[in-house]
């Protein structure tokens, strides 16, 4: 049976309070006996403790704690781009032209808790959301490791919800994926790190992702729609560079983002008759009229679960605030 892990502080107001790990049971938390400083530590040495806890050991009330990101700031934050055909097409691209797996990184300092505010920097006007399934490594990935579809449990510990918040007016005009996606609070994660059993990893394609803004549905898709599957991505990452226990891989987002490609005529005109600088000025000016971009006061709600509810990553709820 899947085991939910939550990382928390006993004080909602003291952000320097010690962080603990525990297993939630109906509004209560059973603390892990061990002290684990990082996500890598808890997935390496704390999983047996988590699976042994019972409701009778739940002594901490969820209402009295601040829930933190289940991925700690020391871990790598790796990402896949354009990994859903629906998002490729809404971006004005043809999936046939993108046979490769697009991989980039976000700064781990952008990680924030599942109920923390998302802070929009003063110079950002085009703030976007992206629901993604986050994979958390259960062990170091040795160089050259080939991961097969039925071996995910040998490499991964669990899954979590990620919102890949993006400043489109930085990312696109400047060609700055890292910069446009790495401002502090641009990586809400959690609330849970759901530890899966070997047979449960077969069900990852059934995970149903939903994102709403102010109660309005924006994104709705199943993880099976990924173009590059987890085992393929892990194999490719292992061939590229070191990946460690506790590291996070965000697996891409489906259609429904605020950012949309302009029509074919507009794309033709800007491609052939205007400079790049003018093209992006026109893009930003037009996008500022798009009501889907996030504004201060907006509430973003994300959920990922199987339709039968047996695998449930919880619900993430954040509010956008101005810096």
C-alpha cells in the first residue's frame, strides 16, 4: 500500500523551526522516529520507519503545522519540457518536429511548500502555471544505467505534485528557461511524497492531473499522455550526469496553460517581416490582454490521483501575491 510522507514544521510562523517527517492519518501526523535532514536521507533510510507507523502513533495535528515541500533544497530539480502532445500543439509546434526529450533545470531555491504564497516579482506580468507529476529518486542513478518499464520501483521512491510556475515574459523573449522558471516560490511541491510499492508503479499512467485557478478548471489530463515515459527519461538522465537519491524530476505539463501560440498568420508575419525584438514586444503586448495569466489574489489548486482514489497525492493550494 502507498505510504504518504509529509515534511513539516511544528510552528506555522517560525520558518526557522526544525523540519520533521511524518505519515498523515485523517488530520493527524505520526512523526518518524528518525531525524532526516534531506529528502535523500529519508528515502535512503526512512522508508521502513514510515511503513511501520500506525494511526495510534499520530500525535501531531495537521492544523498546527506548516507543511513544507517534500523535496529539500539540496536536491536537483530536473524538468522535462513539451512532454505532452497537447501542450506541444498549444505552443504552436508540431510533435513530429520534436522527437527528442527536452530536459532543463530549475533552481532548487525556487522550491516552496504546497500552501505557501507564490510571489510574483515586480517586473513580471505574464505569470503562468504548469501542473506536473514529480518523480523522486529512491537511490543514486549509476552512470549508464538502463531503466526498463518494469524497473521503476528499483530507481524511484515516490511521486509528488509540482507546479512549474513560469514568468513567460522572461522565459520566451529572453530565451531564459532557467531564469524565467527559477524565481523564489516558482516551484510549489507537495503536499505529499507518496511512496509507492513495486506493483503500484505500474499505475503511474492512470494518475489524473487537474489544475484550477479560482475554481475554474484549466488543466485536465492523464499521465499516460507523456511522450517520453519515466523509464526513458531516467535512462537518458543517467547517461548524461549524476542523479542522486531525493532528486526531483518534473515530467512536463499538458495543455491548458495561459501561454498560447499566436495564429498561423500572425506567426508567419512575425517570422518573415519583423525583427525578433519587435516580435517579442508584440507578443508581450498581446499577452497582457490574456485573462488567463495569474494575478495577485488568484488561488491555484492542483490535484493528482487515480480515478479510484487508491493513489492520491493530495491537493496543493497556493495564492499569488505581489512582491
